[in-house]
C-alpha cells in the first residue's frame, strides 16, 4: 500500500531523486516528473526533515528520442552521488547553475564522457563510502572515480 501517492496531474519517478545527505536532496524536473509531482513530494520530504531541495531541470525530448538530442528522463542518468562529497556528472545534461550549486556544496565532480553518459554511467548505487555498484564498461568513469577515491 502506498503511503503518500502522487495525486491529480502530478507525475514523479524515483530516478529523479538524488540524495546528497539526509537534509539535502536534488530532484530532477523532466518528462517523467512534473512540477505538481515535485510540489507533492517536496511537502513530504520537508515533513521528514529535509532542509533543502534543489530542483534541476533536465533536458528532454518532443519527438526525437535519439541521443544526444533526446535528452534524459531522470536526474540519475546524468548525476550520481557515489561517495560523501563525490559525484559522477555529465555536464551537458544539467543546467550550469546546478554545477555551481554542487561546487558551492564542495562536491568533487567527476565528469563522464558522452559515449559513457549515453549508456547511463552516472546511474550508480552507492553501498557505503567508497563502494558503488556500476554496470560493466564505463572505463573512463570508473578510472576517474577510482583516481579521485585514492586522493581522498
């Protein structure tokens, strides 16, 4: 049973949520998540102690779904928080003010190249500090993440 379903004309998909920490969350606004859905989920998040919600417009498509013109359906396709203060990112998939926001939060950004971004290299799962699940391949993203992890 759903505790708090998105109602009315709201749409919201979990791939548009990336947590930075228990008090800070980023939500992608895209072809899969609209403002009404964001408003409903934001109210729930605020009620459980989330202090800051950063809304991130994600480029999408009208008719052309071919990459790169097709854009992305979810924030986690272009931004993945892989460790405390470290994230994979495909910069062309997010607005510049989001990059500035992440830099203000002192998050180290590891850029993913286009050939890996189109196959969702940023879409990872952090298990614990320094340990993530990532699909096979994505050698550039994996190499850059490991190099960054060793510096920390």
